[in-house]
């Protein structure tokens, strides 16, 4: 049986299993091609981050998605395909989807996402409205033009929640109530352990959720790569 035919048969079987599953097993997205995971990368674009540091973050994301470890994690899923969207957040109610949903199943897909990401202009953000970022990311997942077996919001930031219209703990409860998992990457930058504990207590949620830490912006790429492998392979 050809690889393409095998993939089509497997996709059909996954869709059938989702439709026959118990109410606790749900599909995510608005419908479309099936994927193993819908992943929102929600990145802090607030004023505390200068342009060089921000570019370092974007480069870290682009490089991580094209890393062989991430590609191997994608291939470990039953469909061997995920979909990714990139969101920038900061001000109350101003979270913005900068790169819309794209399917990634091979190096070429990952490189195309990275090229689009690097070329995208930075959105205008301020403050640290984490709760509103979570709500926006949830809406993105619900509207995704795919059918995902799982859904994860991967939020990174360097401070706690402030000025959210929906405070982070309340947003977390709403999002996880939809079956979406929230993980976090805390960029410590000399802030000490309180930020990791804040994210653990007020931001993350859902089965297997976790917090990773980066010592500073330069350490972001390493921490993100580790985090993506865990999220995609579902093995935190």
C-alpha cells in the first residue's frame, strides 16, 4: 500500500474513531483535514521586550519547529501532522494572530512557517494581559480549519498577569473546561522562582500541563525546543 493511501486510510479511521468516541473524547477546531494536534504559540510581545530580544524569540520558534527532534515528535503521532498558529499578546484585549493556522508534517512545512513568522511585522502590545491571551487563543482553536485530536496553548512570557479583562485564573478555567491544555514557558531574566510558581498556580491547566523555564531570552530557544517536543509527543 502506498504511503499516501496509507495516510488516507489512517485519517479516515481517526475521524471515525473520533465520531464514535465517548462524549469525553472530543475533536477540536471548526472541521477540516484531521491533525494530531492544534497548537497555538502565544508569545509575549509587550514593551518589556526590545526588538533584538523579540527577534531572538521569533528565530527560536522558527528554528525549533524545523529541528529534527520536533519533526520526529510530529511523526510519532498517528496522523504524523499537526497544525500551528502564532499569537502575540500584551495589552488588554489586544492579543493578535500574526501567523494563521498552517499544517506541519515535514521540514518544508516547518521552514515555510518559519519564513512567514520571521517576515511578519511585530504587533503593537503593552502590559501583560495573560488572561486575554488565553481567551484569544481558545477562540483561535475553535475556529481552526482543521480537526484536531488534541489542542494545546503554549504561552511564553516574562511577567505575571496584569490588566486582563478576564483574569488569568478565570481564563484558565474557561479554556481547560473546553478540553484545551495550557502549558507555559517562564522567561526568568533574573526574576527568581516566583514567576514559574505564578504560572504554575495561575496559568497552566489541563491533563499533563507543565511549566518550563528559560534563564533569559538567549535561553528561550533551548527551552522552547524541549517544550515543543514534550507537547507534540504528549509526554511531559
